[in-house]
């Protein structure tokens, strides 16, 4: 069964071997029908018609024995095609069968009588052709080789190749099994398609006593088969005709995927107990063992010396070669050759030569490289073949020999057909290769520009045009002043710089055009000047007048309003401003400046500090920025006049100026006054009795707090004295009357403290 490539389509071949002494060719059909069954339930599904395509006789090596015993067998080969439907996806697989009655009744190892004719069943089993999803399982089953027409001499060691060839390279396993008898009979020679078949119980032939599948041909070495190669061997001392069956099973990745059977018949005869001398195959009158030569070489082989009393049958790989039965033979194929020598006029044992192997010399294939063989106009290409020591080379161009070109490579600058002849050093085999070398024309190109003279700020549009039809695979490269513009790879570009532009194009074949160039000149721009403004301190600063030369231009940038720069609009930071002036030739001149608006400086410095005499204190203040520098003037009493918060120690009051400067030079100033005093002295009693001694409540150092608030409360919390400043001390009266003797509460609020305590009035 051979898969033909199309889905489910197969060629089927059925081979029958006919004993011509028992039947005539005319008795056999020119058309048969191969029946297909589902194995799981034995149901008949369809038929495949096979036509008789080949009839040929088997070739026998021992002609004298063949004549004596009238051996004559033919191979009938039926071939047809069939398409297996998608529904052939049953897990049990499928069986292909054909039946025919009846077997040769001259066989000695199976029971055949005049009333019991035994049929034969041709059998092929395969796994499903499709899976449940409709995916096809593709397989071609093993094909048995045509055997030699042969027979066995009693007592002689005999072997024959009954192996098969698998087109897919799957593993094959061989065994000897009992032949099928099948369901045919003399009355129904083809069986019946209407019978449900139990494939586990197909009728087998009945062995004669003492015979079985493993002793189909008994003897000192019963018939056996090599499980891997299919070669059978036997040594027997029992004459007769013996039927046996070879089962070949096909495995792929350890799974059995098909099985097929071949039934065959071999005769065991009496041969004279003598045999010719083993023949020796020679070539050029020398014994031949292994020979390697040039592919396609023929070899005239012979037997040295030939014996006219002998017949010689040549074999290739163990198979008899039809018509090759003389002492000489012209070998045209590689393989293993042997010769069988037999007597012409007596049936005796045969002699077999040693094996002589003819093979093609293993030579590298000659291929001209590289591929493709093409070059661009004005260039060349080196073509070559793989070099080996001792090889000789000839090159031809358009069938003309290239004189003196005898190396393995050739530099080509002309298109045409190039052929190389290579003679190897060892065998002198001629190997050839021919290839066409093509020359591609370089693309032709022109260049255009939107203008040849432009202003500096203007862009110019440049384009290229192929004189031959362009393709999507064309690639462009632009240049400016002979330098590659790496990112400009399009057919057209827009560019602002000026100079000598060039362009090249490379086509799909890698051929490059001649570079085309064009000069783009630049018109002069007017000279422009722009006064640089000073740093502007703070966004609340006044607007700044901008001055540019020549007049009549335009100022452009953040914060620009007409000819002024407005800090509050621009905000803090560095702002690029451009002055642009159009010249008489239409080109613009520009001048760029950076206008810096410094961030506002915010300082929080108290207007006054109260200090205790000769005691250090901090001149605390706050600023909104951390990048400022500070300077205090004068530095009297300060530990450091260049830090933000210095420490002061004073014995008298002092006025300080604080100068704060930003990194950009913006400055703000502020002042503060430091008052210096001793600690307040608060008496806890006085005697307002008009004796001029301690008649009022005197507070020492209160004069340094001119804004102090002094309040005195009676024991019920009622205010009986209040003074803003203490220009006049309390004399112990309330509403013009002396207060009663007793304890009172005071509260003094100064700029830096609150004093509370008890005060006694005593008379």
C-alpha cells in the first residue's frame, strides 16, 4: 500500500506466485477486487479494483535441476488505486483481503485431498487512516522483494532473502506463521463479501503431522527467519514441496501500524553430492573484492578462468539477475555481486562466489557558488567550487574554454553561462556544474531642489528620481558636504542646512547608482544686535525696555510685550528672548538673549529686640530662600556678621542694618533696634503714708519698656490701677482715695515677658 500524496489516496499492489506446472496463465484473472473490511466487527466496506500489470518468470540459478524437475514459476502483479474516506477512523483499524482457491495440491506439509481443496488468503492490516478530528495518518506499508526462483538440495545449507523494503523507513519485524486457508472453496474460489469476518479466528491451513509454523521445513536446522532482516535459513534431509508464511509487522515509534503476509513454496530435491569449484569474480583479470569508481561507470566482470561445463548465474544483492547467466557480465549498478556456479548437464549442488562490492566513490557534489550568481554593472564576482588537493579544473564561458583558468575559483566580469569541469585526484572522475551569471544594470538617478539659493532659516526640499521604474526595495542615501546624513534614507528630504547635497540609490539587487550632487547656496542674513538686560530682581520689578539694532524688528519670547519685558508675565527663571529683523533680501537675522528674573526675596526681621545687658541673644529672622548671603552692619557685639542669625552680646542699645543678597546679585535691606536693660526689680510692699519714705510702688528698669502695661487687682479681681507705660508710679490710691491695707495682685506685660505677683500695702 503506497500513499500517493493526495489525501487518502493510495496505490495497492498484490503479488501472486503461480506454479506453472500446475496452472496456466490463462486461468488467472486480468482484473481482481481487493476487499476492505473494518477489523473491529468484520464488516465489508468497499472494493478496490486491481489490474494485472506484470507477468514475469522467476529466475533460477541451477538450470540443470530446473529442467530435471520442471520448475517453472511466475510472478503476477496486480496494481490499482483507491481513495480511503474520512470515515476510516475506527480505532481497530482496517483489513485488505483477496482470496483464491486453490493451492498447489502437490505440497507435502499441509493437508490437501481430492475432496478438500485449500485456498489462500492475501492479507494486509493497517491502523486507521484518520483520527477523530479528520487528521490523516500517512503511511506506506512494506513492499516484499521479488525472491529468486530457487530450490533446496537435501543436506545443503540454504538461505534466501524474504525481506521487505519500507518506503517510510519504519522498523520491520519478521516471523514465521501458519498460512491462512481463508473462506474460499472450489465452488466459491473468491470467498464471499457478505460474510462477517472474525479476524481473530480466520481459518488456517491444516498441517500434516510433524509440521508447524516453526517446522514448516523440518531438518537438522528447521526453517527459521531473521527477525530483523527477513532472511530465511534451512538445512533439511526431507524432499518435497513445502509451504510457509512470512509475517512482516511495521512499527513506528514503538507502535505497530501495519502487518502483511507472504505465503511461499520451496522444493527440496535430491542433488548429486558434488559441486563445482567456487567461482571467483574478476575485474581486469584481477580478483575483485571492493571496488569504488566514478558514478555511472560500467565494469566488465568475469570469471577467471571460465569453465564451459558450468552455468553461471549473476546476482546483485542476493537477487538473481535475469539473463545474466554467462561467465562475463557488464555491471552497471552498485551493490554486492555474487555468482552461482552449477553444472550444465547434471543436477548437483551449486557453488557460490565470494561477495564483490562495487560502489560509487564518495565525492563531494560540485556546486558553483555563491548563489545568486550575479553582479552589478562595473563590478565583478568571484565564483568558485570547493577545492580539494590534487583536483584539476577547467572553466567554460558560453561553451567556450577559458584558457589558463585552472583554479577552483574564477573572477567574472561578463555575464553568461559558466561551466566548471572537475577531475578528482584519486579516481579521475569528471564532475560538472553549470550556472548562469547575470549582470544587473546600475540604477540611473537625477536630483532636484525647490530652490538653489535660500535664506539660512529656510528649509529646502530635495528629491531624487530614478530613470528606470522604482521599486519598494530601493534604498536611498543622502550626503551633505560629502558627509553621510545617517537618518536621511527617503526619496525626498527637507533640510535646513545648506551646502553640496548628494544622493545615491541602491536597488533590490544591491546595485548602486552614481552619486548625483547639487549646490544649495545661502543668502546673507542681516547683522543683529540685542542689548543684554541686567538681572531683574523679582517678578514685581518694573518692566524693562528692550533695545535691538537695527530698529524695526520684533522681540519674541515669554514675558515680551511690544518692546518691553514684563517680569510679572514671564515669572521667575531664565527666559530666552529673540530679536528678529528682516533684511532687504527677505532673509531674517536674529540675536538671542537670556533674560533672568530672580526669585523674590522675602525677609522677616523684627523691628526691635530686647536684650539683657551683657547677656548673649540671637538676632532671629526668617527668609524664604536658602541660597541667600547675609551681612550685618555694624558688626558691634556680633559673633559673625556674615550669617543669617548671629549671636549678639551688648551692654548698650544698638541699631543694625541687615543686607541680604541673592546669588544673582539682587539685594534687600532692613533694620532692627536692640534695647538693652537689666532685670526688672519689683518690690513686694510699700507704705503710701505720706512720710516721703516708700510712698509709691517704684519699679526699677521699667523705663526700658515704654509700652509696658501695668495692672493691679484687688482681691476680688477688680482693676484698681492701670497704666500704659509707667511714667508715674502708683501711690496706693484708687479713685483719689487710699486703698485699704492688704494684699493686692499685679501684672506687668512687657515686649518680651509677663510678670505676675503679690503686692502688700502697709500704713
